């Protein structure tokens, strides 16, 4: 998908389809009002017929309008003008993508960013258009024939801006949005692949492919024998029940020659989670192929950083394994020794994500990081607490937490901070080990974060529980690619690329 910026006379712009916005009660946006005058009021005339009132996401295709070089005009509803929120803006963009993909136009010109919600500048409006439309155009076809694929898919979208001074931030927005969208697409594709295809070894191969594509990215994969030598007893205990060997994927990106401390992203890479001996219920267990979405999002974010050539030092770490029941699998009551030397009593084998993450977090110490963010589809408790909209954010570092919250708001990929108080730590007490791997039903997402915090004492750290946002269920089932946008925004902010 190609995106480009255009300014000048919109009426004279030749395009297979010109997209204009309409607010509720048939109120025209600025560009639509200008085109209405050019056509001698034909837009107003058609709207009076009642085919489109302006409800957010509703569309109407028009043909052969006088005075316009465009072959078609697509009108899209944006909702109430006084309540033109970012959510309604994105809803309109998503509707546009669906119609254009099926229209046969092949390319189009979008004048909607000029009607962006209050508080969004041209950069934000254009970038949201790129990310939202690319996301809506994604189609999974790796293991099925896409019989509904359009014969003439949308391949090029021109984003029109009103003045020449706006072209520079708009072009920057296209570049940033394109990289962000590519990262999201990679994370979605990896998540959507079945567990018999996307194994730990497959994830490692995808990381190596990124390393072959980008010279600034060096990839190292630690095998089980090396992890055993290091003492990663917690991580390896999870893979004992699987025939698929565990991998620790380490990606080093250097976009600067200066000797700066790295930022580190750690993503849970459970390519399938049956729960182990503490077996999950059969219903919807197929969705546990998405338990590696944290790792997939790390790969997607690394791709975005490489594509943008960000002037930062970044490391991505993905501990990858399966969690299956087997004669060698963890049993409730087993005690394992982590890389940190701390012992863990496994009370529930389905709380395995924290076991592979804790060794990866200890491994981060060797890099003397400036900050570490781990992301994991860690707890159903977080979904109960926050639903499917924000990620759960945990950190004892107020400054780092504020950076992440700000990045989430800027990217439209929000997080919500939950407490990480010492009051909860006692729930992890064990009579037989330094800690238990679960703390009971109360505050389950918090005690999971408390568990991870015990392995992050030597650096600034934050945890994102993405169990509620990483995929959609039901008939819309599929990966979302979140929180690639949030993390990429955080890296953009850290590098100063958005200034």
C-alpha cells in the first residue's frame, strides 16, 4: 500500500475516487463545502434526497459530478460536528477503507485529514489515516484461499492537505505511520498463524529474517543448552512439556554510534498455551495461539524502529516456548530455580508466562539498560479489570509510567495504570520457596506484576499486560497488532523524531 501527500486545487485533481467528509444533519466539511460550490450544489442536492445523514461510518458513492476531475466521489459520515472525536474519525477512516477496497477504484484521494478532530494537528491526522486504513486493509491468507479478495484492491492513497506548509509534517506522518503500520501488520500475521506453524523456532526464524533485511539489526538465538548453562530454570521448566525446544531470541538494533544505554523490550512468546497440567477449558482454547502476541509485538516494533532508522540503541528479547501437558511437564507443587537464583513454587502451571519472562528480565541486567518494558498476554484478571480497550500498565517508576501513558494517548493505543503496591507482595508467599507463581484470585493482574517486579530491581522497568488488547474474539477473531503503535510512539518520543 502506497501513501503520498498532495496539495493544490482539489477539484482539478485527477483521481478514480475523491473522499470527502459529511457531519450529521448533512453539514459539509471544509473540503466538501468547497467541492459543493464547484459542482453547483450537487452534493447538497444529493444529501437532501436522504441517502446520507452524516452518521459516523456511513458512506455514499457518487458518480460524474460536474466540475470535478475525480471519476467518483465517496461521501463518508463523521458524526456530530461538535462531537467529532478521534474515535469517530477512525470509524470514518475504517469505513472508507472497506468501501474503497471493494469499489474497484484501485487508488483514491482522501481529503478527510483536513477535517480532523479538535486537538489533532495535521501530523496526527495523516498518521492516523495511514495506520487505520492499512490496518483495515489487512487480510489473512497464509493458510486459506482468500476467495473474497478484491479483483482491484486499493493500492495507492493520496492524502490531500490544504496548504504547502502542511506538506512537511504530513510527509513525516506518512513515513512514521507506514513504519508503524508495517510493524502492526507483522505482529498481526504472527499472532494469526496457527500454533503448529508459528512455533518458537518459527519466531526465531522471523527474527533472523529481520536481521537479514536490516543491517543495523543483529540477531542472536539462545538454544536450550545455552539457557541451561546460564541457569534459566524457570524458562526451561515450561518447555519440558513440549516437543518444541524453547528459544531466547535477542535482537540488537544500533541506530546510533554513541555509547548509550539501550532501551529494552521483552515480549512473552508462548506460541501455544494449553495450561500444562493445570489444563485450560476446551472452549476457545484455540485462541491460546495468541499467547505469543507480546513477542510478536516486540518483533513488529523492532521492524518499525529499523524501518525508520531511529537514532537509538534498542534491544528486543523474546522468550519463546509452548506450554503443554506431558510426562515431563511442570506439576503443581514443583519448585524451580530462576536465573536470578530465586526459587519459585509452581502452584498453577497455567501461570507460565511469568516463568519465562522472569528469566528474560534477569537476562536484561547484562545490558545495563536505560529502561525495560515487558509486554505479555499475562492474565485474564486484567481483562476482567479493564476490558478490551486499554493495556494494563504497572510500574514503580512514575516517570517511565507517564512516558508510556503519554505515548499511548498520542498513538491512540492507550494504557491504564494499576497499582503495584508492596501490600500485594505477601500474596506470593510460599512455605517451600522464595515465592509462589500465583497469588490467588484477588488482584490477579497485580500479583502477576508483583512477581515480575522481583526480577527487575536493577533497572527502570514497566510491565504491560496486553491480554485484553492483543486479539479479538468471536466472528471478528484475529490479532490486533497492539501495542506496536504505543511502543513505536514511545521510541519516537525517546529519539526526538516527533519534534
